[in-house]
């Protein structure tokens, strides 16, 4: 005889069957309502959870931003601690150091005036690569001004073929000035300058960037990012573009001699110099560009994009809660207790804050994908975060002991934010 179990059918009376059926139906309805209630609560919690990375206090964010700025400045200047300096207000700065500082600010303003690039979009597509070699050192365009001394090296480029290759400045993605160098192995700070023409016969040199190099006797490559300079060249009608590589001037003493030799820069005269130059590789511009079709597509997408920049955020109500730029002024003396930075006295560092609820909803949350993401990135947030999108540099004039220096610190000012 086979024993009974839960799966075996059994008979029942009509009354028992009616009560069992109605009882089962009511139970199923109750379970169904309970399930819907739990699902609604789960979705509500999910929306709240995905609206921002974390609920943050405004004052806490400001304090954290100030401390981050303190560490950034020291790190970018490669200083283990703030230098001890006398009150800079009591110092008299030379005209040369102030001119250098003002030139740095002008370059930063010009960079800020240009439309920001959508780097994520641009990086996706392949780039065309072009190379333009500098004009030979005996070219007539150098004139009498070009005489290689021990502190400066000049690089001249014919802009016309570059402009023919890139008729639209928007095609330019990146440009580098590259050169092969050999040296003594001693570390030396080199500075790159750009020549700007105010009129046909009037020009001046503007500081672009500097880097500490330690070139050994074997030839190695040096490169400088000159993308913004090339954009200016392409948009202008200038025929000649020039750079100058110089040793650092502390302004307390004269410039030291260059400890590097640049291949292709020949000072020998006559046939010997010609033969030597022909065997060497002159410095050149390496240019990466997008095709016109990609630029058209890219600009079309850019027009659709709404940037959460300072102008947009300031036009909203003061109670704006969503992701936006939050203004934050940092006074070097009051907030950081520093006296060694002479200019500026402070600046608007700003920061990004606010939830990103409009990018995520319950229908865009893929539970399996998010579970896998959280498994591999347990400390990361699966929700979109309000992060900086466009950053700008900061020029400072500061003292280390009695020595005045001018530096351009990259990515110090938050100009716009995005949800990512």
C-alpha cells in the first residue's frame, strides 16, 4: 500500500471545498497586496538611494574641499610642507617677475575663453596623425634675432601647411612639440614660451609651461603640450609661429646656461653645419586631428548637451538641490593660514554637489548588472555621482625663502559639473 504525502490528491466535501477555495483565494490576494506594497517600498528606497552617491552636508563638503586644495597645491609644487616665508606684502617684486605672472594669467584667460572640449566623445574615435618639422635654423624667417645663446633655443614653424591640413580649428585634438635631447644628467628646469604678435613689427614672449628635466648623455625625447597654441595659430592669419625654450630665471640671479643639446639645432656655419644638420632630426609638431565628419557629429551632440556650469547653476534658485557647481572662495591666509603665496590672495575653487535623480529611475536599474558591479567594486557607488566636468588652471606667484616663483597649477578651479 502506498503512503500518502503532500502531493497526493485527496477528496473533500462540498462545504470543505468551498471554504478551502475561498480561503485560498483570500490568502493569495493578501499575499499579492503585501508583495505590491513591498515592491513599492523597495522602488522608493532604490530611487532615493540612486539619487546621489551619499547625502552630504554643505559645511562638511566645504571643509573637505579646503583640505583637498591644501594638499593639491603642495603636491603640484612638490613641496613636503608649506615653505616658511616672510610676509610677502613687505616685498618689492621686480617688473620681470610681475610680467611673467601677468602673462601666465593671460594665457589662462585665453584657455578659459575657448569652448570646452568633449573629451569622452573625442577619445572614442580614431585620430589622423600629422607631423610638421620646424624650419631649419638658417631660414630667413629667423632673421638676426635667432642666435642660439647659452640660455635660449628658438623653434620656428610655417603655419600655412598646418592650416591647409586643418582648415577648421575644431579638427585639432592634440598637438605636441617634440624634440630629441641629450645632456649631462643634471636636473634643470626648462620653460617654454610662445611668441605673440601684437602688430606686424611688435611681438612679445608669453610663458606657456615648465618642466624639470634630467637628460642623460643618450638621446631621449622631450615633449610639450601646445594644443591651445595651435588652436590660436589655426584661427589667426599669422604665417610664422615660434616657440622659445629657456632656462628658468629665479630673478635673483641671471639665467643659468642650458645643460641640454637639442638635435637639429645646429650652430655651425658653412658646409660643415649643413652636413651635420642634414643627418639630424629637427624638432617637430606632432598633431592629432579628427576628420570633418566626426567633428560635425560631435558638434551636433554638443549642442544638445546642457552643461551644469556656473552660469546655469547661478540662474537657478538658491535652493537648487540637484547636481550643480557650488561656489567656494578660498582665502589663502584665512582658510589655509598661508603667507607664502603673494598672488592671488585667494580664488574661487568651487565644488560639485547634489543628487542626480533625473538620470536614474526604477526602469533603468538592471539588478543583475548592478549586483555584478557591486560584487567587483564593493566600495564604489553604483549610483551616478555629481563630479567635476570642466576644470581650469590657477596661476600663482609665491616665495620659497627669498626666491620668487611663478607656476601654473592644473585643474584647480571647478567650472562645471556632470552626473557620472
